[in-house]
C-alpha cells in the first residue's frame, strides 16, 4: 500500500508533466526523515505524518519551480540526468544532516498492540491504518481529478498546456502544484514507512524501482492502474516467496514483461492518441 | 603491561591536542620532526554503508596508539598511523596497502578490511613480505587454510567457525531444554548469510539431532520490506528462528516482525543483535532475543573491559563496535611483541608474536593468545545471551567453552582437509 502512494505520485507527475521523475525515491526518503525528526521533537505521530507530507510538498514545489521547470522542453536524457543528479545530491544532504548510519523511528505506543486475527490471517493494526490512508488517497485523487474544477484544469493542462495557458490559467502554478502533490504522496509514504523500516541515505532507491514496476504494470498516468499494480505486486511477492522463494524478484519482472508484451500501455493505460 | 588505566586528565588533554583520528593523516610534518617514528599503514572502510565500522576501527586504533606512544612507543619509536579509505573495494584496498608501504614508507600494516578486502591485502603482504595484521575479517579460511598462510601475516579478529560452534551449542542446549524441534532460518541472500547459516545449523543439529529446519527465507541484502518473509515464517509456525541479518536490515526486520507480534510466538536467535550499532537504534527491542556477543562492555564482566568501553565512549561519544576491540587488540599485541623483541622490526615482531599471550580486556580469562600454528587469535571473549530493551542490553552472557571450541575446530579443519 505504501508502494501505491509512491507509485501514484510518480504516475501523476508523469501523466501531467510528461516527466519521468527519477528522483521520486528521494521524496520518500525525505518524508521518512522529516517524520522521524518531528516524532522525536514532538512525540506526536499525527504531527510526524503531517511533517513528512507537508515538508516534502514544499520541497517538491521548490524542486519543480527552480530545476525541473527548466528541462520540460529538453529531451528525456536531459531530464533523467537532472533527476539522477538530485538523487545523489539528496542522498548526500541526508548524510550531512542526519549522518550516514541507519536510524529507526520506532513504533508509536498506540500501535504496539496484538495483531488482529481476521479470517485466519494475522493483520497488524498499523497495516490497517496504512491501507486506510492509501484507499483514502486513491478515492480523493480519483474523485478530485475527475469531478472538481482543479482536477479538470489539471487534466486539461495535461492534454493541451498551450490552450490552457491561453485561457488565462497559470500553468506554471498547476505544474508546480502537481509536482508538490506527487512529492507529498511520496513523503507521506515515507513517513508511514518510518516506524517499520530502517532509515538510511539511499533508502528511496529500491522503493523507486518497485514503484516503477507498479506504474508500468498499471499503466503510466493511471491512478486505478497504480492501485491495481501495487496490489498485484504485493500478491506476487507473497505467493512467490511461498512457491519460488529464490525467484520472487524474478517473478515481478517476469510479470512486468508479460504485461508489456501483451498490452504495452499497461493494464489501465490509455492508448496514445 | 598495564593495559587499562582510568582516563586521567593528562592523557585526555594530550588526546584533545592531537585531535582524534584525523591527526595522523592531517599532520605528517609532526612526524618528520621526530626522526625515530615508525609508520603503520592502515587501509579501512571510511565511506559507504559500513563506514561506521571503519571509523570505529580507526578510533580504537588511535585510542591504543596514544597509550603506546605515551609509554614510550614501539620499542622506543613513536607510532605514526597512516589511515586510508579503501571504500570497501578489494582492489582499492590492495592498491592502498601497496601504496602505504612503497610510497609512504610504512613498515607495518594493519588491515582493517572486511573479508573481501582482507584477502586482497593478504596477497600484497605475501608479495611485499611486510608485517600485516588482519583485524576484521572473520572468514575462517583466511588463517585456517594452509595455502593462505605466510609467516608475516596474523589475524586478531574472531573467527566464523568459532562463532558457529559456540552459537550452535548454545542454541542446542536451549532447544533441548525447551523442546524446540521445528526451526526456521531467515538470513540475507549473499555469501556471508548463506555460509554462516549453514555452519550454525550444522552445529545446532550436531548438538541437538532432533532439530528440523522447516522453513528457510533468504531476503535480499538491504531489502526495505520484509512483510512476505515475516508472514511466511508465521505461516510455517516454527518454534525457533535463526537469523544473521545485521545492521539496518536487522533493525528494520525487528520493527516489522514486532507488529505481527512474532517475538512472542517463537524463540529468536539473532547472532548480530548484541552490537551497540544495532542495540542503540532499535526503539522497541523485544525482550529475550538470543544473540552472540559482538562487543559489549559488560562481557567479559571485568572492570578492565568496562573501563575500556567507557574510555572509548568518553572520547568518541559512542560505544565501540565489534571491529573496535579487534583493532585495539592488534595494537596491544604489537606493542607487547615489540617490547619482548626490543625492536620495531616486522620480522622480529612476527617471531615473538607466534604463541604470544597477553593480558587483554577482551580475553575470556583476561588474556588472549596469538596461536602459533595458524596465526589467529584465540581465547577472546565469546558467548551468547538474551537481550533486554535498555542498558546493559545483554545482562547475562553465557560464555563459550574454549576447550570444546578447540576440539571441534580441529575436527572441522580435518574435514576441510586443512590439517
């Protein structure tokens, strides 16, 4: 479910901005570190989550306005290079501020309870929270993009930015906002991951690879696709580790290949017009 | 030799003047002013994911070198450490080692590399004939294999096979007492994880033949999410779990297994738990995890060991690691050997070092010995215990029996064709 949050941010940014944001994992990392610091300072889990999400949203906005907005016209390689440079820079920033050794945030006391037993399976309450947050994000994003005015503007901007800006709408602001929203979702995922994963510089990278697989399977630019993709990947991992414990990673890629061969746009991707 | 003293004002102020570990690299002119200095070269890992261990090696060496220099140096010659970063890459470690000897004029080498780099530096030592102590490589073959052996190289690290024997017998005793027959393993999927797990289960089954391994998991190194591994183990319902996950992977695994309440459902044996790098990071350390000792200032429970741990913490503001004691021991042994030989010459030190026993805060009985026939350290403190969530973290460590270790090690060597 965390993967969904990261992947949906990625797919959103790609859908509107047509940029493959390779530095997306860094936002996930920053979200986790922001949350840990806020949690240590305040002791409040809710504030920690807020700090993780809000901090990365601001970071995303600045990153987009100052750097990414300059390379929209450039070719894909140029965008990739800028993003990759920032993967390295952000990793080093984290190393300078928080140190190179791994850190842990610790599970808040409220969630240190016995897991629930639902239909024979073990379900930790904290994971119920994760699922709830992710579903909420999916619903809000889905309805927001299809129904609200801002959502319509965003979709319009994705389709034809020239026309949208001719209508007197500030596309720069829209782009910055979408990037901030994508960054915020990754940051929120990082913040939610902080209690259960160890925090290290470079922690965003493996998550980034998996969320790329999710978006490729689900279809670039599709929110529903990201949701289904994340669920499928989770199931592949779980059943894979029972059936083929040495080939779980391989299974994920194999599945991606099958999807790409049979439907190159991804399960829920739209055909290019 | 008086190895441990309470940190006095005079030494502290000297240390402050010298400015920690960077001094030797940053101020070579100081050395040039003193004609009789001896340079010791030290390649270690100062950047990357295990940089913390390399730094702790450097810290421990500097702590001990200060003492030796204050007491008159290595057979009257002041020691100057030349410490370089190998970035954890074998070819870089070999290159740095060669450069330290050929270009920087180091007469002795301390090889503070992980196993991959240690074998590379070993070849350099073979080639140049320079005196070399491997301080961190725990791979048994480095000294056990006669093909590797050279007269000028030694090891002051613990040895993999020693750990497996002690861990296996400790776990077997508990398995018998509590009737733990169904075991699961969960270790990182690379050479160290596979070898260590295989050796542990070998000795576990030897001491407790009724044990059966019903589930194996091999998560990737540095994997962020262990959910599928945790649920798989819970499904298998083992009575006990062995893991040699380490560092951030171990703490992450514990946090994720915690929310499935895994630690209440089985006995957990995690060999790398009782190192301060992991103990101080885990926020909700479950009670009662069995672990091997890495470095802990309360085992052996001697004032010397506690004083050493405290002095280290006072100087560097963090606790020593497993690599720290291994490096400190190297300097202690070299200093004593140089004193006995009355020379800082590598060949003469090597001669005296064979079979040398010294007083040492990390010894099981207050002493450690550099075994003469295979140039490796024996008699160091080795044991297993269970964790509690606050200091001293592992209140009671059950010490391994060196007599048993020696017997089984000899047998193991024979089975490998080493003797």
